C-alpha cells in the first residue's frame, strides 16, 4: 500500500492513506481554497488577524491540560489558525462520508437535519415557540451547528415571533474569530439569519 503525505501542515506528521484532504477535494470540497480564502481575509502577520483574535480572546481563561495538547494532527490543538480554517472543510468531508452518494453540501445539510430532528425529538414540545427564546451553543467551534439550529428554529417560529437570541461560546478564540467571519458571510447572504451569533 502506498502512503502519501498531504501538503497540508495538518497531515504533515501523520499518515493520510490516502490523504484526507485529497479525498475531500476529489468529492468536491475545496479544502485548500477555503484555507486560502480565510488566509486572504486574515493574512498572516496582519493587523486584521490580530484584531480578529483580540476581539474574542478571554485573557483570564485557564485551559485544562487536555485542551492545549496536540489534537487531530494539529500540534497546537484547537488553539491555532489552521485548525480553525480547516474545520468547515473537515466537517463537510465527514458528512460526505456518511452520505457518500450525495454531494458534500447536500450530505452536510442532511446530517444537520438529522441532528435537528434529534433535538426536536428530545426537547419539550413547543419549546421553540416561546416569545423570548435564548439558546446557548457551548463548544460551538466555528458556529456551524449554532447557525444551522438558529436558522431551522427561525423557520419554525415564523415572522410573527421575535428573533431568537443565540449565544455561541468556545474556548478557542481562533475558532470564534472564524465563526465571526462565517456569521458575517451568512448575514450578507441571508437577512433572516439571527445576528450576533458570537
């Protein structure tokens, strides 16, 4: 069996037989393009990158030892830009593996719909219809689940009820900085998306 290393630093120290990134790209996920686009928005060494991180950093947060260890082939664990930049592509890739016969975005939507059905099946009936609805996503990563759940709840609530308030928190300021970028994209694309996710 031939093993190859991916050109991504995420796989630089582990075997990827075949490369997780290459496999994702073969299935239509623009992994390297997404990382490049995020690097263009927050260039290495730029004031934009410094400000994005400073805006979401909690200086008095003490991380447990497990959180600051290498994780998923990232030496810095979740406390770095590359892990944050690659989360969406990795998530799409995992969803694509669940529904191999579907395009990645459709597989992602189907996975999110399954997750939302699980929430609805286990939550008290009608909980989403409360006039004042506050939801917290603890460990939100880059906000993929928070945005999806908020969007699905808003479609159930209709326009007669006020917007829900979604609070998304994560110990990684890098993930939160990327969550804010994706929230700004979502706000620009869809006026009905709840604002102020993070």
